[in-house]
C-alpha cells in the first residue's frame, strides 16, 4: 500500500513533522535485536523472527509482555523488562548512528520554519542516549517518550502528546514512521503519514493507508516541497542542529 492510494485528500498546510526514532531516525534496531537474542538466550530460548515483527514500534513494557507470553517466561514482568532494558542500553552505547538523510531532512525542516517533535516508544533514557550519540539532540521543539503515555502505539497517545507540546493541531502534523504500529497510531491521531521502511519493516503489511512510501528520510524533502513547504538556500547547506 503506497503512494496516495486510499488517503483522504487534505488542503491543510504542513506545519509540523513528528518523527519516530528507532529504525527511522536512528539505526538502533540491529543492536536491539542482538540484545534481545542475548536476553532470550539467558532464559534458554532462541530468538524467533516473528518476535521482532510483533514488537516493532511498541513501548518496552508492552513489547516485553508480548515476549513473555510468546516464550512462556514466568518471572515478574518488571524484572524481565529491567533486565532487557540494561542489555539494550549496553548494546546501544557507543554503537549508534543516524539513518541516511536524517540530518538533511531535519535541517531542511528547520530552515522551512516547520515545528519538529520526537515521538518514540523508547524510554527517556534510551532517547537521550540515542540523540546525543547521533548528534541529533537539539533539533526538536518537543519530545514525547514511551514512559510518558499510558497507551503505546498503535494507540494515538504519543503523537497527540507530541502535537500538544508543539501547540499544533493534528491536521497540520505529518508523522514519519518505519513501523506499521506507528502508522496506525498516526492515523488514529488524525495525522498524515509518511512510511520510511527499513530492512526489517520493508514488505510488512500496513494496517492503514499512507500518504507516501519513501526510500529514505531525505526523500521526504521533495514530498514536502510538493506540499508547498520551502526553505532558504542557506538552510540546506548545513546539518548543524539549531542553538
């Protein structure tokens, strides 16, 4: 399901971009997968491919509940979550990099005067580490993390929280996501949806219609230009975060 197929047209101007983080802005999914494999090995299990698909885009407690049920893990959920959280942070630290086109798109959007928000299912500690290590800290006007909402994706809560912190109505917000659960959350929030799949999510069935499928983040620039968004030439020559 790609392009404009099935998407209700809107004439509302684009005023804000809301970004997922893991697998969209930051290449963290392979590291998280390795940490999950180590976690399950410690409990006597081998990681099954379908586990990753079922947990994509989910908050850590929600993902761990799925994993515990799938593998028959009987320890208390908070203990399992804490153990995996420690393994995941250790795997991420010192190994993170931005996804292709991330800085270029963020720089373009800032130069165009768009409001920018991060809406990640990750915990605040993971978000802070990821943004700092990839030099993406400071780009965003607002941030919302998975530990700040009661319901994770595919519920719309995190995107609505991000829009509220931006002071923008949902109709003017465009969400960029790599995971089906995130796209479903964006639709539920009443926002437009750009799908930028990665190696793990490309080819997965989508639960909702989308405004466009893009090969990478930089490809969002011409899409935004087609929606009337433009930036000054000086805004496109640097990938330095705003001060």
